[in-house]
C-alpha cells in the first residue's frame, strides 16, 4: 500500500490519499497531527508527504506524525518527505509554513548519527536506517528515509 499524506490536489489513483481539507478528493479526511493513521502496523510500502511537515508548529504534533508514519511503514519501506530548504527565501514565503528544515535537520532522524543519539532519540524520534537528500533548482528538498 502507498500513502499520499497531505494530498491536496495531487490525488494519486491506486494510493490511499489523506488530507485535512474536505475540499479535495481523498479517501481519508483527517488531521494527522492528532489522529492516528487508520492503518495497521507495517502495512505501507511507500509514504509520500509533501507540503505538510513545514506546517506543523507543535513539537508534540511533529513527533506524533513522524511516529505514526514510522509505525505504518513496513520494514525496509520508504518515506519521501518534501519540504523547502530553510537556507533559501522559498522556505519563508508561505504564511502557513511555521517549521523550517535544512538538510542537516534530518540527521536527528537517522540512527547512528551524533544528532540522533544526543537529541533525536531523547525527543522520541525513531531511528531511520538510511536517509538520502535531493534538492531541486527551486531549493525544495526531497528526503528519502528508509525504515
């Protein structure tokens, strides 16, 4: 199963599409910051989450979302996160964006890094096994995280 979290107008046929807005087509309309994902543990192969994490202001809510994604992702599964790079103006343009990310931010999620050992694990973040980061010409990051 593939999940498209925060699908907005990017509805993907054959995927489980999730969005908070009832104004867009989705199989599930829910607030992922507060509601558990409606799937069993380790049932998703791929999670696509674009334009979402930068709009989560509360640390507790970010932790909840990240842990829920980790929970439903099968061992070896992949989550792809798309966020603007805070090193550039694009990350500061959208008035709904309240959280900032740089490529270094994701070291807090990667098992075995100093950042995860000292901080990420203390915060409660699960340790992902691999992380790859790509950046396009508009300074949008795509972070591929493997469970």
